[in-house]
């Protein structure tokens, strides 16, 4: 089986698992993940954090983003711009509008990605070495090298954690993975 086929099969499997979570369970797990994010010691000194607006089945981290803003942290949200992501400052979730694939996005002026101290990264699957499998569009794969040394925090429901994520040379590992059950910290790995 080719790498592309392995990734496609894993995407289908994890999408189905995530979709099958009952809404109350998904909401409760998202709340637990957001609470863990708010308490991460690695975020205590962050000044600028890239967060995201969740799709209907993704981990909803808005409680964590609001907690960061209440501490004076500047939050940026991604906006799809062709093949890339623009990072736009947002002070209230109500500023977001429906965007790419129906996911809420900001409308303001983009910030320089180099100001990001930490990025909370969604994904379809993660393994316990820190590798991530995204939706397949490559937006975060292209973004992460542009933000340099920023802390990379993956978030996922436990059903999205798999034994091994198939990876390519351009894939970038997470420094942490936060699930509703635990926080995993990894030694920073370089792309293959």
C-alpha cells in the first residue's frame, strides 16, 4: 500500500471515529482539553498564540482561547488564502465569519507569522511521538515552517490517537499533544 493510500485510509477511519462521538461526549471532551490547555505551564509566558475555530466535529478550544485573551494574550486565527494560511488577530470569537469549507475565519489584516509564540494545531490523527495527520490540504504543513520556533501543541480526542501516523519529509511533529485524558510532551523531532 502506498503512503498516500495509507494516509487516506487513516483519515477515513479517524473521521468516522470522531464523527461517531455523541455530541454531549464531544462537548465534555472539548471542555476537558480546553481546561488542560489553559493550565499548560508552557503557555504561561506566551504573548501571541495561534488558535483556531473548530468545525462541528473538531476539538472546540474556544474556552481556552477566551482564557488566554483574559490573561492578556493576543490570539490569532487562521484564514485560508489559497494554499496558505493568513494569521489574523481576533479579540472576540464574534469577529469570525463563515469561510473556507464553512469554518469560521477572521476578516482583518494578517499579522507576521514570526510573532507567534505558540500554535494550537488541529488534526485528524496524532501518534505518541508527536506526528500529526491533517485533513490533506497541507495548510498547517506550509504554515509551521513560517512560524519558526513557536511551541507546537496538537489537540485531539483520544479516539484520534493512533499507534503510528504515516509521514512524509515535509511533515512537522508537535511538541505537545493534549487530549481529554492527558498531556503528552515530546522531544522536538525534525522532519524526515
